[in-house]
C-alpha cells in the first residue's frame, strides 16, 4: 500500500478522511454508517481503520444498542498533535464546506492549488497553504472572512479568490485555464446540472492524474 501523498505518515487517504471527520469536532460522536457516507469509504475499511485508531488510543468506540458510536479520545497525550496534523491535511474539505456554506452569491466553492493536487494523489512537496476558489457573485470581504475562519480552524493560511460565473465560462486568461487544467476538489456547488457536471468531470479527471 502506497502512503498518501498528502500525509505520508498515514497509512492511507481513507484513514486521513476518517480521522478528520471525527477529530474536527471532538465533542461529536459518529456512527460507522455516518463515517461511510461522509468519507466515501466502504464499511469494512471504516471499521478496520476505526478499530486500529481505537487500539492506538486515538478514538473511542461505544456500542449503543446495535449502533457502534465513534468519538475522539481527547485525553490521549498525543491528541493535540495528531489533531493538528489531521486538520492541516485532511481537514480542509469539511472545514471549508462549513465556513463557506452560507456565502451568499456563491455558485460553487473549489479547493485548488497544491493542496488539491496532493489530495488527489499528485506527488510533490507538502502544501504551505490552502487555496479556495469561489465561483459566483459572492462578496469578496465575506469570502475573505470565511477564509479567515477556516484558517483559524485548520491552522494553515487559507486564501480565497472570487471569480464570476461568466468569467469561469468565458475567460481565456491564464488563471481560469490553469485551474481547469489542474487538480481541483469540488466542495460546494449549487447547480448540479450542466455547471455541476462540468466541475465533477474536472475533479474526476484530476484524480486520475499521475
């Protein structure tokens, strides 16, 4: 099994996504089914990674009736260090989604740049910041505010760029073309028809990049 390019100290991307989902909100518990749905991972993989993390003392599980609930073990001596690493690597999709969810005028929110490339498996140096592209008529100050909140939670610089939907569709400038030609991660999209389909296809293509 190859180590993930985003965080080589982890076993797999699935492990990173699962830990991120639990550690982002340590006071919240998750069922195994919740983790399957939110991390796009199979039940056997979720169960295996949760049990490994529990054995290591990072997570705690408790059976309530037929449901196994999972939460963070906040008293573990390495909890803070592990949480910082996970938030900076696999936390951006969830954190950015939460902070940009109510940004008025945003038609789509994407993660781009080196973080997106590593997340989708492209080899290279660890990212130093998180690049967010907002497509739509969102207020730039509000987008910057959302980025600042995300930055505080993730622990890495978060930069937001706003482009109108018309620019995305028609602009032939270097920035938009560069975004479309490189890996990107779709975080939020309002239109799941033609525009949304285009973004999903670009994301899927990036995930197959060497």
